[in-house]
């Protein structure tokens, strides 16, 4: 009998290696998944350590003595997230035990009326609790940005700062003309007594009566803005409130002449003034910021792509329901 010849006419079964290959692939996949889970857990732990136990990151920008001055930032459009972040920063200041004064760094064109007012309210509570507050203005501290600045005992504007824009607006669109051209007729069904329910909607006409109604509401918020400025600046204001509360934006030197700010100076000057008001010397300066995530900590950022227009329910709601804003639009 030759080697490899069939026995009794039956060929020997060939051994298949596919089950072993599949098993090896499954083991490799399991190992990779476990490694990824461990890396993710490690990244989360590192991110928690990096950010600290709160939602605020503390960055020391000047090492000094045990007493500290904290820099709280109001940057960009003032909205609900700004309110939350400032409130978190204030809690850190209150619980720190070594922060004795605050510099409010403002670089903002303003934003929502209620958002700016809530930030001002929280800052005034901190000031009442005995923490001196000094304002340092960046490129712009206008409208709602100026509103929150009224919580400061001293206000410093940089030489290139623009500020002011005291007033309130209701930005929006009136789309009835376009809709008529497209053959679209919006319909609002409201309860019988609610005749003003659709007033201000971009899908309804801005009749003289509607404009008067909305104007009266705007004037209420405007009056509060003027009241806050008059209380915040007091005798430092060199012009009648009506002369400055006209929506104009002022350059730093003009603002100084009118008493809207106290001095021209940079952030370091404001920090020095805050320390002086708190009676401390050579303070440590701490900047309070939102915690960085692990990707930004190691220098990885998202790629910059083309702008994408997204039509979301939130965007549609914002279009249909514009809100009153302390906002500067140069």
C-alpha cells in the first residue's frame, strides 16, 4: 500500500484550520477591546485629576504669597452657559479660604438680558460678602458686558477697549413679505383673550400697535440698565445718564472722560488694584477657567472644516422666539 492511499476506498479526513483562526481572531479582538477600555478609564481618571473635583480649573499665572486674587472671565456671548460658569467660579472663591479678591475680566459684546442680570446679581452677592471686585476690560465690554462690569468697585479699560452700548434690543426678522411671495400664509390659533400672543413673531405683521407694545417692554429693561449704571458708577459718572445711555459704543479714552471707566490699564494693573483693596501684598494670581478635557490637555484639537449650516429645532425656536438682549452690534 502506498503512503496516502485510501483505506477501504475511504479518503482520510482533512484537518480544517479555520476554527483555530477564528478563535485566535476572537482572542485578539477581546484583548484589543480590553486594552481600549483600560485606556478610556485611564483617560477619564487623568481628565478628572487634571480638571479637579469641581467644574473649575485653577491656573496660577503669578506665584506670590499665600493670599490670592482670582480672575473670573466673562468672554464672548453672554448666555446660560456663561451664567453657570461664573456661578461655579464664585463658589470656588467663596470656599477657597485663601482667595481674598476678584478681578472680573470682561471681553464680551453682551447677550441675554436675564443672563447678564443673573451674573451681575451673583457678583454683587460676592462683593457684599466682603470680596473686592475690580473689572479689567479686554477688547470689548459692551452692553451686557458693561452691565456685568457694574459689579466692580473699580473699572480698568485697556487703551484699545470699546465699551458702553447701554440699551436693550429685540433682534429678529420679519418674514411675512417673503412668505407672501412664496404663497405661504402662516396661521396662529390662540385662545380668545390672548390677542397679543403672537406679537413679535417673524411670521406675523409688526403693526404700529405691536411695535408700541414691544417698545414698552424694551423700555422696562432699558430703565433697569440705566439704574444699574447709575448705581454702579455713582459720582464717578461725569455725564447725565441720558447722555451715555443712548446705545453708543465708546472708545476707552471717551469712556474715561464720561466716567464710564475709572482708569486706562491692563490686567496686571487691575490685579494690583484688587490686591490693594483687599489689603494684601504680592498675591498669587489665579485664573479660574472651565476644565480642559484630556484631548486639549495633550494638544489634540478637532480639525477645522467648512462652516456647516444646521437647521435644528433650537435654531428654529430661536428664530421664531427672539429674546430681549443687552447686545452690541457694531
